[in-house]
């Protein structure tokens, strides 16, 4: 279905893809920037969070990897959402959503290992949104 406004035609699918992309971009870019600007605070919290798990010695590398994935996924989603909205290539958004999905899986795994089941449950909504976003490319 197409919507016409001020002489421009935009499909509902385009709007949905862009909104999902912008939402994921906002969440991940903010989170990634927080991990950069407050690395010590994040490191301290994560060291405590994983202190009784087999992941405790891997916290510094995990924080770096998650930060990079969040920024890459978020930036690709934001740029991709703009490109889709303006009728350009949708691959950037698809790549951004894929990287974001991998990031949310990693975070979910970590929360489950740390036995933070409430924290893991919060991530499910983000993951479902990413999957729905990816499914829009099949329509």
C-alpha cells in the first residue's frame, strides 16, 4: 500500500523498515557511546556481574566486542533507515539489523550465563523487533 503526501509516494513497508531501523539505531548507538564514555563504570559493573561465571576473565574483550557491534549495528541501521526512506539501497539496513541481532544474541547469552534472567528477558523484545525488521525484506 502506498501513501501519497505532498506529491511523494511512500509505502507502508518503507515506513515500517525505517522506523525499526531508527529505533534500533537509537538504542544501540546510545548504548555503544555510553560504553565508550563510561568504560570504567561499565567494566566495573560487568566484572561484578560475571564474577562467578566462566566469562569473568573475558570481560574486557567482551566489552570491546559488544561496544563495536553496538556502534556498527546502530550506525548501519540509522544510515540504512535513511537510505530506505529515500528510496535507495536497503542492504545497509539489512546488514545493520543482522549485526544488531548477533549483538542481542551475545548479550542474551551473557545475561543467561550470569543468571540475570530479568536482564535476558528485556533483550527478547529487541531481538524480536530485529527479526521482524529482517522479515520485512521477504515481503
